[in-house]
């Protein structure tokens, strides 16, 4: 189940909730009981297979219409 970050506009608390994607924009109650909350934008890092953040991108090898050679 996805996690969503929220911030309470009343007390400033930041908190996380796990909820279904269909409920992503539903109102959230802060841990202190306040109802004036806002969903925060989350940054997600995605890497390719076998790679890690900061490593050089993987180049495809071989394949193509003529076994990886120049088809021009």
C-alpha cells in the first residue's frame, strides 16, 4: 500500500499515512487531532536494473536489426 506524507497547518507536524491509491486525496487527521492538513509532494528516485543512483547509465549491447552493428 502506498505511503503519503502530510503536514498539519495548525501545529506544523509532518506525518505519514499508508492508504489505498483511491484514498490518496482524502482528508487526513494529524496525530494531534487537527483537520487542517495538506498532502506533501514526494520525490521518487527510480534506477534501472542493476544500477544505482549516481552510477553511469547502462548502454545496450548487441541486438538490433543487424546484431549490434551499424544499420545505416
